[in-house]
C-alpha cells in the first residue's frame, strides 16, 4: 500500500518564504509496504530525495552500491545533520539521493536533521523527504524553519521552493510541526519588518488578525488610564504608542496565564541616544511582543486548554522636543513613581505598566514576560541560551523543561535582593537603572525592577536580547529575528 505524501506548497505571510502542508492524493511511488524505498521513488519533479539512516541501521533505499559499503566508505556515523549525497539514474536524467543522519532520534537531533536536509535543497524547486521515526513534528519544524527567508521587493528567495514529506500515519505530527513553524515564522516576520513600515498602530493591526478577542488602547486612552510608562516612552515619536490585549478563553479553562511582551517597534535610545552600530538591529526590539502575538494566534489550533491573555506594550522610542528627558519622573500604572535616569532603559517602563495592569485588573494565576531587555544578558549567555528570572520555583522548573523539549533552552539567573537598593531614587519610588555598587548587574536589576510591578504573583521574566536575533543563516535560524520563545511557550502551555 503506497504512502500518502505530504506536499508543502509555498505561501507568504508578511513576506516570509515558509511553506504550508496540505495532503496530496496519490503521488509518485513511495516506500513500499515492506518499508523499502526504490529508485522509482525519485520522481523527475523532485530534484532531491532524502532518506534517513542511523548509526546502527542502513537506509532503506536501493542504491547503485550497497548501502553498508557506502556508509563505510564515507565513515558515516549517522550523526544528526550528517548528509551523504549519492547520484542515481532517474530515467534519462540523473537524480540525487541524500542519506541523512538522525543522531539518537531525539527531538533535538531530528530538528537539526530536518534543518540540514532542507538547507541542502537551497535553490531547488522540489525536495522529497522520507520522514524518520520518532518525534516527526520536531523534524518538520527544523525543515520548515531552515527554509525561512524574509523578503521585500522582487528579489526571490534562494530557499527550496517545495518540500514533500513522505510518511505513513504522520499526518498529525506533520500538521503540528507545520503549525509551530508557521507561528515562529510569524514572529520572525513581525520583528524583521522595517520600522519604516512597522509602528505601534501597525503592530496592533497585525495582532487583530490572530483570531482572538482583542482590545487596543490608543494614546489618549493610555494617558487617561494612567499608563505613564508607555506614554512617556512613546511621546518623543510621531507614531503614538499602543497597548494591545489579546484574550484566548477556551471553554472549561480553570487557569489564567498572562503573557507580557515588549513591543518597542524601534529603539533609538531616545535622548540617551544609542551609537549608530547599536541602532542597526533595533527594528527587532519588539521581538518579545511578536512572540506573544504569534503564541496567542496558535493556541486554538493546538487545542490549549488554558486561558491566556497577551499584553503587548508598544511604543517607538525616539528623540524630539517632546521626548522624555533623563531626570524626568513618571508615574506608572498603579501609582508608583520612577525617575528616568536613562531613556534607553525604556523597555522596562512600558512592561511595568502592562504587568501592573495585569496584576490589578486581570487577576492571573501567574505572569510571564518576554523581552529583548538588556544587552548585558547577551554578554553573560551569548546567543545560545535565553535567560529566565523567576519568583516561583515550580514555574521556573517547568519553563526550563519546556525549553529543553522545544529546543529553546533557558538558563536560570538569580534575583539578588541585595541589589534592590541599587534602584533607589532620592526623588521617586524607583529609578529605572541601577546606581551605585550594583553597576554591572544590569540584567539582574532590570528583572528586579519588573518584579516590583508583579504584585507578588508567581512570575517569570525571559530576557531574550541575546537569542532574539541571529547574525547568520545556520541550522533552523536565518539572519535576523529568530522568533525565540514561540516554541518554548507553546510547549509549556500545551503541557498544562
């Protein structure tokens, strides 16, 4: 009985080159009922044909030379991402078979293998992939995310144009992998969009498209509602700020989670102006807000049974005659006053409003915020680990486990109470940056600042400044925004 192939047809969401899976009827011959794949499976419309192999198992494909001898010749070990290319006859033409290693078959290794195979299809019209055994959704995630490319204008993507997955009974796993990859791609698209297009109002419009209940505060409503942090950060720009609330309320939900995302659509630093080099990547300073939007849009399709409210505090941090000044004192939502000693520490000001609002008005069981908050965290952890600060041990443990499962790893950072006096101000309740002896612990004191607005509820802060951007096309990442946090939060919410 032939297997039903899955065909991935190209479509675009705000400019990315991700493909979407739809079942295809019939198709060219695929693995036979015995599990053997023959050369006839290499269709003329598929330029590459990929088959898995492991260290202790030769690939189930008929080749011009014995598989075992071929693997021995190349000293293949079956490691994740390892690929051996073999030319084969395909009618009057020459086709190519890719034998790809699956490592230990874990989700992490299959995700890596999927990315490696898809990248070998760069510039090709079609690649057909026999799915491996194990967590297929992770493999699909890897393959699709490796083809991601953000484009504006007529320049064509060099990614593989179409991927066909071949696998029996894999429909649900392929669909799940596709759904998660599309959510990540949406977050990447939102963050990669230039700030000449993207402002707080534009971001609100994209959020309204996610199929969940939404509310948006404009600048006048923010001012009258007491959202002093969001108003102060946005007052220097011609593009006024917004607070975006997205609500997902499945029937029967007994737990309420609030996700808060930093939505700074461009960060010049304000009057505490960044150097030119520091501004180059600031269109992605709303990556945390993009993650929250993408997560809320995917919850229904994944069948998540938790009530989730997303808050995206959106503003453009610019400089002008109306911009906030170092030494200004602002009043955050709920009445706490803050002395602004550095206008480039603006993310915590907008997020403090959102956290305080969630605590006072939404009565959540727990809160998680996500933000490209501090450059210091990139120095501490580099681009391979996101940071987690948490007031609750169980919540921290759950998120770290979800990070391991999803491939978006977290490292626990301390909330050092001895550093709290560094946020003291002589003229306000708090200052927005640390002063005195705690200088140098910028990521910690930023987290401590946010904690002041959580109402002592269980809370976690994810600082993704190091992992939110990639400088290279490698593995599942493409140069630009990474969408880090989407897979992590969807894994954690699905597990609840």
